[in-house]
C-alpha cells in the first residue's frame, strides 16, 4: 500500500478546515479520510505540502486507503448525514442487485428523500439505477411493485452460475431466495430427456437445465407477456435456441399427452390446481419437481394428500422434499421431487 502525506485536522475544526482543503484542491479526493479520537487525517495531493502547512496543520505520513475501500453503508450514511436521526437509523442495510440495477426496501418515512437516497446508494454501490421495493409481488403473474428512485430504469442483465438473465425488475420478479434450487437444476442428469417447465418465467429453471443438465429439449411455457419477452431474449443470450421450445399461454393448453420425462412446477400457493395437467403430460417414470407453500412440519402429509388425490395412493413415489426458503411466519416454500409410477391414474379425472 502506498504512503501519502496527511494533514492532521482537529475534530473540533474539521467542519471548517476539511471543506477548505477540498475546495482549494489540497486534499486528495481519491483517498480515504481516516483518524482517531480528537482528529481526522486528510490525505493531501503531491506538491501541496506547503499549502497545507501554511494553514497551520501538522503533516504526517500514512497509508493511503482508497475511498472505494470504505464499507458502502458508511459512505451512504455520510452522504445522508443531514437526515433526521430517526430516518438515518432506518436506512436499509441490505439490497438486491440485478446487473446495474439495485433494489432496496424503504420504510414509509424515507420516501420523502427518495431521489437523494437513491443517488447515495447508486454512488456507493456503483449502480446505474436504484429502485424501492414497495410491497413485494402480488397477483397471478407475481408482479413486483417498484418505484424508481434514481437512474433511468430497472432493465438489466444478471449473471448467475454462468447463466445470463435479462429482465426488468419493475415488470417481472427474480426470486434471489431460489438460488440453491437454480443451482440444483443445473446439476440434474437430464440426458436425453424431454422436460416441461410449466411456469418458466424468464427462464429461471429452464436455462440451467437447457445449458448444463443435458436435456434433449425443454418445453418452456409462460403466460405473462413481459416475462415471455425476456424468456425469448434469454434463450438467445445463453445460446439454447436448439434446446428450448418457448410457448406463450396457459400451461393447461400445452398439446400432447404422456411425453414428459421431467416436469417443473415452479409456482406456489395454487400449484395443486395444475397437477392434473402435469399428470396428463407425464409418462410413466416421469419426475415432477413440485413447488408449493406449507406450514412448517406439515409438508410431507400435504404433499402425499395432494398427489394421492390426482395420481392415486400407489401412483407416485416421493423421492424427497426440500425447503427452498421461508415464505411467511411458520410457513415455508418447499419443493417435492416425485416420480410417477405406472400404476398412476392416466385417465382424466374430475379435476382435469
């Protein structure tokens, strides 16, 4: 680490002297101000020693810490230090990054400073835009409720595990809590398989399977036009045009029967309503990755009840149930891996 000359500024005079050091071009804006109890150490530019000494300041030699090395929250709080203490203490210390876009959650009292807060986070995190997550996702399409604080918008490209996801955080959701499940999808052995992704979104699970798991083809169905537009873009971005067959529309309109080796059901809360269609698409031996939310501890019983109703008690085998993430107090998002047996009900049921 390089050494620099530093002007020792008494803390009780810092508010007057430090701005003068910067305005006169004596202080080095690319280096970090440090210090201890009762003083601040301000790095000064080469050739400006005499100017600093003429202000009656003691000059020391020390390590040059770059401004960028300071923790982001330290820089954010400093930039917003004039906010009331109540609001300053409630600045979010966590954020989600989507390429050049960053999303944060703000309490109601902070929206009055929205643009300033957005700019502070953008500069500290090197982001092109900052958006506030107002109320999470809702509705059939799991639409986000975002407000732009700073920058031009929420469209960007996120790279994760070698997969490039293009999307707009103001129009489609990206569940960061599903990261381990996306990683698991790419590690599956799908060699030669026909895979159906019934709720593919922008390609969250479709793309890892298509690129890394060896599937012969992936039929990717999505109902939301915005998500479907990004799905088409992501298929090209990841070079899987020859593997993925995109379909816009309700998955219950997927043509054909008993052709799928593997089915992805990456939806929650009303997933069971679509299980009869999965039964129609599945061939004997098909593995279904069934996502849903259940009270913690009740997942085994609930999965068996749901599958018994559609496939019959002896028509399936539960290979395992994994917790994906917490969903609400005492409720979690689970994924059940279930194999369809030859004894399953393959004729239409009352729910089809």
